C-alpha cells in the first residue's frame, strides 16, 4: 500500500529508515492509529537535534524588531525543549 520495495519495507521495519511524512500518514490510516503515535519518535529526534544546535546559533546584534522576535522565539523554543527532553519546565 505504500508502494515501497521489499528492501525499503525491511529498512522501515528494522528502524534503518524513517518513514516519510506521507508514509507516516498512510500508515496511521492503514493501522487505524493516531498520526501522533507514529511520528512521536521522529519528533523526539527533531527536538534533540534542535536542542543540541541552540548553543551554536549566532547572536543577533541588531536592534530591529525582527531580532527581538527571533530572540524571543529562540528563548521560548529553548525552554520548551528543556521541558520536553528533561521533564523539567526550564524554570529555576
């Protein structure tokens, strides 16, 4: 139903390959499972990678409104990632 080769199916089943977004949607329909239950592992990986990249982001030195929004977005994201990855809400 996913129009995959036997090798691609084997890679999915063994965890060597993650399903695409479209494949995940199709799998959720085939197995009558929520989409979220199928993409949870991918979302966790994305959160971990973003968290690890946060310290290497360049500092914004401009006083433009876009810099303010950028900084606030990154602060919010950082706090959310800390809470999600550690079970802590990131507050002292």
